[in-house]
């Protein structure tokens, strides 16, 4: 078969899977419950854990995937005969072409069993698909690891309402992954920044500067200081470096200082702190502000992190996810002010790492940045909107009313010089 013939066989002119689920308060609550349960399972010392997923929890995950990956449509249905997965991917081509994929994870009492996988008009046996997956895992993690990982599933039992996967984890797998440098590989490819030396230098500057600042200072002071330090370095003769990586290192230092300690799992903290430094950091994490509010600073910093770890669509989607979570009972309600801080953090990270030319161009601007340069006014943006009020006023995230609010937020951001640089 020719290359052109294979392309036509693998693709279609229409998407056969439609987007059924969108981010909502219910989906946010379901996904939070699932994440908490999976986290407890991972933290457990039990070598034979059980993973339990309901249809509603899976629907919540597909809703998040739809918002994060604009070209993807996916639908997962639980049946007594297996977990049916259907997806369509819109190819970035001048003409409409889609990759339509259908497959089923079958009930199993030993390992993972797949039905035939259909990609367009091409059918691949489940055995061959698993063989390819095993080879890919061996190549990435280490020889023999792929089979061990896949055989960790001792059984898969689906019903119409839920699926239960029983695991039998090989305790030697972690040692094998560590010995093959998997952790370093993951950090190198998916970490906040690649240049750990630059991250360490910026973190050191930040810790020293923080000792001289008020606990309730605004975040722009810290951003400005780090960019000033880096701009000064550029005056050194014959200093060659990547401006993109330099900016990533600055942002990574800010994230490690003002964000959760869990970011250290992805990008290790450069050094331990003295007691005085630790107390200062703890106070500033809870008191430093953006737009006069600590919660907006946190939204901003965490969105910077999500952008460095993923992409703008994922970061925006998770920001919306958090706001829908807040519309549930006991939450603070949907806040468009929080959403603006989310989008500001995402865009600043995008702008600072867009290209070598732009990364260099934006440094002097960030070296004199102020609070008002990072976040425009939040006046008139609705906050504390509960689930019922959101449904009544805005409907859902695809509605004209909601999209108008997002456009208002983005227009305010673009009114500031920083956000007039290229976002994509």
C-alpha cells in the first residue's frame, strides 16, 4: 500500500465520536473524589491495591480531556463485556481529516486483554497492540519492564456502572525504574525547567531577597528582582545561554518558593532552608499578594506551573475545573477574578517562553514589572457564584454568556503591555 493509500485508510473525512461531556460542577466533584482515592491508593504500602472507577468519574475525566485537548473527542462506556473506548482526533491539516479509533479493554483474570483496535479502516489485533505497547515501555523504561508493568494488572472486572482493576505490583519495578534513570528522564522531559543549575541560582537569589521583604508584599517585587538579576548577567562578555531556558528557570524558582512542596517531586528544590528562611517562606506563601489578594497570587503561580508542565489549553481547563469545584456545596463559588489570575499566569509563562527572540525581549519589561502590570482590575467580575446561579446565568462553558465573560477577561489582559506579546 502506498503512503497516500495508508493515510486514507487510517483517516476519515468526519469525526465518528462526538463530545458528550463538558466540565461542570458535578464532573469536577467526581474527578476530585477520584483523584483523592487514587492518591490514597498510590500512597498505600499494599502491594496488591485495587483501583475502582465509576462511569460518572470516567465522564468527568473525558470532560477535562475535551477542554484541555481541543482536537480530541473521546467517549468511554462501561459494559459487562468490557470498557469501550472511542475517540476522534482532528488532524491539523488544511482539509478535514480525522483519526477515528475504537477499541475495548476486555474482562480479564490475568493481565490486560484488548479487542481488535480499529483505526479508520485498519484493524490491529489486541495482541499486536499490546506487543507494541510493551516494546515502547521497554524502550523508555528499560528492557523487560513493559511486560512487568502490564502484568501488574491481575484482573479487570467491568460492569455497566463501574470497573475494578486489581493490581499485583512488583516491588522491584521501582528499583528498575530508578536504575535506568527513569526519574531523571521524566524530570528532564516534563519538569518545570531543564537547567537545574540556573534554577538553583534563581532560587538562591529569591530566598535571599525574601528575607528583606514584608510577608504581605506583592508578587511583582519577587518577579522583578529575579529578572533584574538575570538581565544584569547578560552584560557579562561571551555569555551564551538560552533565553527561553533562563526564563523557565526564573519561573521554576518562583513556583518552588511560592507553590506546593509537591512541585519538588518534578523539579527538586535546589537546597534545604534554615529555620528562619523556612518560616519566612511559610508566611509569604500565605500572605504575598497579587491584586491585593493572596488567593489571586496562588492562582497565578499555579497556572504558571501548569503552563510549564503542559500547555495553555490544559492550564486554562484546570483553572475552570477548580472554579467549578468551588461552585459545589461548601466551596467558595465560581470566581471570574480567580479565572483571570489563572489566565494571567498561563499567558505570562507562554509569553516568557514563546521563542528565543521574545524571551529576550520580555526580560527588560519583567525586570520593571509592577502589580498592576501582571493583573488588571477585577472590578465587575462575578465571584462566589454557586452551581444553581452559574447554570441560571451562564448555562455551561460553551454558552454565549460564558464566552463573553472569558472574552472580557482576555481583553483586560491584552490592555496591559505584557500581554500584548504573542501568546501562542
